[in-house]
């Protein structure tokens, strides 16, 4: 099989820790080029991926478009839409790390542009393949939880001091910074993919450490399906809550710990190694709870590599992309409404333009 040649723009946390290893370990893909002007990161690419060409700028990559089959945008959030649009213009299928753009209007324009040009565009919503998310989907499909009344989901961290040079923490929302766009993009996508479109949202969004970027947020969402989602994202949670608490009319499901795939990649582990990928030890399994009774639930293996497996197949066989970019637009519409809610101290109603979304994610209906 001739491997598809991938150009990766950006070699920070997302590019080096997530995208490059997953690309390299996907059968049928090859990391051909990495774009980074940072001298230290250039040396890191040469060390970790000696077969990859290293370029200083995206413009150099566009001039070599005919020598590539796919571009992955893992640059800072503020550059996502512009770089993806340029990839579309040169006819290269493109993966954009979440969020697709800082705002829903920018994301919507990009999706329409890619559609008009007939160029595949998808978004790296890797946490759709977290162990806890996959396990919850299984429990919902089996009817063990029943109708979900409330879905509680958290990404909470304890980082009381701002990290120097961390643009995600210091940049404002207009530049793609803050936890609402960073962690909230994952939480919103998971909630919408499970329970369908949101009809209303109330939010609290703050910058507790004084930087331009928000670092503490809470969203209360009412879905058109009748389920309520409560989402927390914070860098200032000295006592983090459970990763998931799902309350249904037959049982609840509680998961304490965050999926371990990020830690594994940070530690240098790779899919396809000696140990099965994404397997959670029994000590980290969630529990099915009915009042005072509870039982451990074996966790589905986490499977972030599935994103690139499905993408490789989609590019070769014209199967569906792993993530519909319209889903990313819907998540950003929700986050935009949440920011408006927080600014105006009121509940904000959402009205969907794409009624097809109402049929997505109704696993609990």
C-alpha cells in the first residue's frame, strides 16, 4: 500500500504529542513534512521523525502541495481557520485541531468554503474515543442507564499560577485562548454528540487569575431531547469532581478519572506497542449506581488512533469522515452562546440552522 503523505503544521503540544505519533502509527499514513520555525522543535522533529522534511513556513508547504495528500493544522487556535482555508485553496484535504475556529461564524464560513471546493475537511475531536465516552455509549445503547436526565462532565485542573508563554492561558478568546475554547470544545462536542442539539444555555465564564484568557467556566445546557448537561472546565479546581456523573431513570454512571491516553502519549508510549492501547485498569473503571448499590463496569478501551484510521479510509474509499465539520460549528455556536450568557447574566436560546442535527446523538432517547 502506498502511504498517504501528511504535512503537519505546528509542533507544539498538539502536533508533537498527539498528531505526529498517531499519524506515524496509522497504517497507510506517513508523516512527510513538519512546519515549525522554532529551532528547538526543529531539532525535536529531526530526532523523533528523522524521515520528515522540516520547513519554516506554511507557504513552503503550499508550494509542495502536489507532493502531499493531507494537511494537519496544529498551530495556535487563532491561525486554524486561515491555514485550513489556504489548504483548501491548494486542494489538500485538511484536519484541523479543535477548535475549528475561535467563533462559529468563522468556522461556518470555512466549512462552506471547503464544501464549495469539494475538499475534505474534518476536526480532531479525539475525545469522542475516550474510554469513558465509549463506555457510556455502550451503556446507553444497552439501556442500562435508561433515559438520561442529567449529564455531568468535567475537565478540571489545579494550576493556580499562570504558566509563562502558555498562550492557551494568557491569550483572550478573540485569539483562541481560554478554557472555554480549549477544554470546552471537547465537553460541548461530547454532550451534543450524545444528546443532540442544545435549545438553551446558561453559563458562567471567568478569568480568576487575571489573564486575558478565561480559566474557569460552567455551562448548564438544555437539549432539545430533554436531557440537561452540566459542563465544568477549570484551571483552578483544587478539589476536582468526578470526570463523569450521568443520572438516568434506571441507574447512574460515575467515572472518577480522566482517560489515560494523553498521559500515555506524553510518556512516549505509542499505539501498536507491546501493551494493548487505551486499556484502563480495573481500579479506574466507572461504576453503575442505583442508590446505595453499585457495581464496577468494565471500560471500553480508549481509541484515539481510530480518528486517523477512519480518516485514511475516508480519503481512499470516500467513506464518511471521522468527524463531520458541521458538528464543530454546532459546538462553537454553543460556546458562543455560553460566552454571551456569561456576559449578559441570562439564559440564551439557540436556534439551529441545520435541522439534520436533531437526529444526531439520540442514544438516550
